[in-house]
C-alpha cells in the first residue's frame, strides 16, 4: 500500500458541493499532478464536516489545518504554501465571529467542534465514504464480527438494552426493548427497516450520516438483523437525497463484494439482503406504519397500532424499524460497551444527539452534543450566537411539529424528558434559531401550513382541524383577529392532538400551543394593537420615505415592481400606500436608508 | 403514425415493468421509472401499468396522486425547486419564491408556457446551512438574494 506524507480532504457533502467543492476537487487534482505531488499527497473526497456555512471546507493532515470557503483560485497558493513550503495559509483559516477575529489553525481548536462529542459523526469528514476499506480501517465491521463470532445473541441484546440507547427518530423509544419485541415475535420471516425519510424541514443529520459514513448504518442494520432473526432489510430514503442514495448503493455493493452482506456472512449461517427504497415525496411516510405502506407500494397512510410492527409490520411480518442515527450508534456501542455509552448523557437520555443548527445563528451546521447540554450552550457556545448583533427571539425544536422556546427557557437541558416538559419535542433534532426579525405568529402559520399540506387526510381532526386553525392564524396576521380566537385555537389544538391517529396530527398543534404559551404578547399585538412587532405581516406594516433623508436618486422608483413610488429627480419621493405590495425592495436598494417600515 | 407511437409507448412501458413483475411493492418504483422515461405520467401509460399489474386504475392513480414526486401533466425542461423549509423561511425564502414567480411569470407547481421551467416549492432540500436555497435540476444554489435569481435563471435554456 502506498504511503502518503499528507492528506488533503475535500468535503463533498451536499452543502459544500452546492458551494462549489466539485470544481475545487478537480483543481486540486490537477494542481497536485502538475507539481508532481500526486504520489506524496493523497486527495480524498469526504462526507460532511457539519460546518456547511463555511464551505467548501478543506482539511489538510497531518496538521489538521481547517480551511474555509476555499475557491479553485486559492488552490495554487494553498498547495504552494502548505504542501510545498509547509506553511499554513493564514488567510483561509477559520476566523471566530466575535470582535477579536482570531484565526484558528487546527480543526480541534475551533469552538464549534470543541464542545461537541462525536460518536455517530466520528467518521464524517474523515473518511472517503465511497471506500469500504477506509471504514474498515476505522474499526468498521469489527462490531459485526464480534456479534457474529464471539457474543451470544442474548448478550448483544443486553448490551443494547443496558446502553440506554433510545430511538433517534423522535419518539425516543428504548431501542433494545424494540429489538426484543421483534426477536420474541413468532414467525420465520422478519424484516428490518431503516427510516431515512428525513422529511423535517430544517433537519439534515440523517442525510449527512448517509453521505459521510454509510457503512455505519449498514453495519448497525446487520447487527440488528442478526439479533432479531431477520434475513431481509430495507432502507427507505427520500428521493430528494440523490447523493445519499448513490453512496448507500456503493456501500451495499462493496459490502456484498466482501461477503459482509449476502449468504453465510463471515462463514456463519447468518444471511442478510439489503434493498433501498426511494421515497416519493410524502412527509407522513416518516411515520412507521405509513412508511411500511409506502414500501408495499401503497398510499403512505398510517394505520392504527396495535398491532405494532414488531408483530405485524411489512407484509404482515414482524418488522423492526429504526432511524438512521439510531442504527449508526449500534456498532460503537457493541465495540465500546454499554457502560461507555451510558456514561455520556443524562439519567434517562444516554449518548449524544445530532442537531441541525440553522436559521439566524453564526455557525450553522450539524452539531453532535452529549444529551443534557443546555440549549444556551448549543446555540451560543457551539453555534456562536446570533449574527449582526441582533437579539435572540426563539428557538424552534423538533421540526414542523415541534415547539418554539423563548430566551427564558434557554437553560433547559437537551434530553427527551426536559424538552417534552416545555411543550416542544426532541423530534429528529432540528434546531432553528430566530431573531427579532421573525414574526412569531407568522412562524406558527408557516409550520401549520406545512403540516396542513402534508396531512394524509385520513383523520378528520388532522385534515380539517389544522385547516381551521390555519384560517384563524391567517386572520390574525391580516389584523382581523379577535381575542376569542386565542381560546378557539387552544381548544382546537387539543382536539386535533386527541383526534389524530399518528404523530403527525398528534404533534401538529405544538407550534401554535407553544407560541401562544410563550409569546402571547405578540399575538395580542396583532389582535388588539393591529401591529406586527417584527414587521413581517404585510397587512400590518407600511413603508414610508423620510423626505429629509431622501436624495431623489430614483433607485427605489425604478426597483418598485408595481410603480407605487413617484417623485422627481433630486426631490423627495413618495410611496402610494394603495399600490404598495410591501415587498421591501425599495428599502433594500435605498443608498441613504431613507425608507423605513412601521 | 399515432397508432405506431402508441404501440411504441406500450412496448416501452412493458419493458420497464418486466423486471418488477411478480415482485412485492413494485408500483412506486415502476411509476418512478416510467415517469423518468416519459417526463410525466400520461393517461395511456397509466392504463398500461394498470393492465399489466392487474390493479384497478383507481389504485394506480391513488398512489400517483398521493406522492408529491409524481406528475400527471407535462413538466418543463428544468425544474426549479425553491426550498420553503424552516431554515430557508427564516432567512427570507418567501422573497426568493416571489422573485422567481415574478421573473418567469409562473405560479407554484406550474410550468412556463414555453416549457422551459417548472416551479416547485419544496419542504426542505436538506442544505439548511446554505439557506436560502434553490435547486435547479440537480444543481443547488445557496446563500441567495432576490437580486441573484435572474442571473441564475438566465443560465438555463
């Protein structure tokens, strides 16, 4: 095997690829070849580092230098300085967002990574996901070997149970117990399923694991299949994730070639076959009974439980479904033991959780933190706080059916029980931060629009109840709300929760309930004062030009899409309020900030 | 001429269905492959699928209309997916969507008259770190501003 003195890791996750890491990789390849360094320096395409905001990201080892927003035109200089002369290229290093603007040379010293604990994401960004040997070199498939060749099945199940691992898809059901149900269920044909239908807007942890370390999921599934007694499995992945599907296909092919998937794995009598099913674009299919209906080729509508999938799942056979992140935890738990895993986290929530930290926060990206860390630590220490000196307003947890928490709740530790107690949910781990520019009523309306669209229509309360709730919110945003509407909303919210079969309807009212609970003032401002404090709801705001500041440059008049602005050159302009559609484009282009919104 | 074309289509659909025959859960992958071939799910194609799989038309249409991925009308040469996920919403994706609509004079889930673009608002593209995001065909554009829309659209024929 060839030895290399340095490794250049170019991130090819979805975020960095969108920022241009494809051409960047090619430029590196050509530049290294041109300088005759291609035999000494190895160029690797990796999965996601989690810090998508700073992409495209390039990491150079052995130093572990972390370069941000690298462009193809930076490549000759980077190769010259770092790989030829051995000097770190200062100008591309990560710079802290605070006033001090410190440049940080090493990956491990960046605050974004410092407070994280990477168990599931340990390989993401380090290895080439398209090469099974790199996974094996990082102890890959060792856990499978241990389970197949050393441990009795009961003991493996015991490790998973004792580890305290709970389902990462949102509900937090203990994984070991779920496996036990499926193991005990009578039947000679059993299925296992990986739920990779990551439909929550604002969540992309499963995507990054599948793109960055697909074998960890495959290995987890193999172990689960062996324990449960299943010989066939499905990965149900969103069609919107083409790269994840491609990498999974490659991973499965390579595992088959090495005999890690197929008949008589590792010389034992354990056989297992794995298929990929592409989802077809329905949020509700993330719900396990709907997901199975979809694999069966039907409309993805949920079914009542019981019977639970452990007894009657896919095609009526005992089936065990776990989420991507849950599966990816398994190999590490087997290798390092239950005690190691349960030493991380809180009393009831063990291990780590990956959060997709997005919205108005400096370091957007994927964060894997030990359970029990407070929201404040995640948002301000890892996330680096709110950009542009704006004020924090709310964090929305758990996807479209999660809840919005205010500043006063920021010291809540992140674990299943504490989050549930606030009225929000852990969900899949989406964490969307908003600042003072976000209208909380509009935000609640946004989520309700989503669940209303995605309701499969089976349960009347979910189908019609969310529609009525949405109409009330629209009324409030238009300034036509009444105070009684708040009581009506709260009443309907509870009924939708009680009257829905699956978790989609059961959690759909959460955003409305939590915003009314924590941000009642803002609802009142819309209803009583007819004002939108965040200046978002178009019916409640108007734009005006300050005649003392306006220099009459005519830029706003030219930009206005509805010709609502009039005025002579070099004289103050005026906005016709009847014509104005409140798009805000005039305010964005005004060179002297003469336009304001009230 | 028309008859020959119809026969060709039937032949092609049968060819796509062949490897799936007798397999469980085949309707969705067949619809995906057929749509990939013809661009959308034409009525005559649906008839062939229903006949070949021996399922009622209502069942085939029930599945086709349930999932956002399937289309019963012709699509534009390029599909613009404007992300309306939470992270993009917070960072102003509504203004991006409005600008695309205005620039192309097209509504949501509609196709331009010249079949150049189809506009699809989507729930989340999973590139939240780059919000707001638009995906045209397989290319993702991130950190967008309304002003940046037109130059991007101009790149597509």
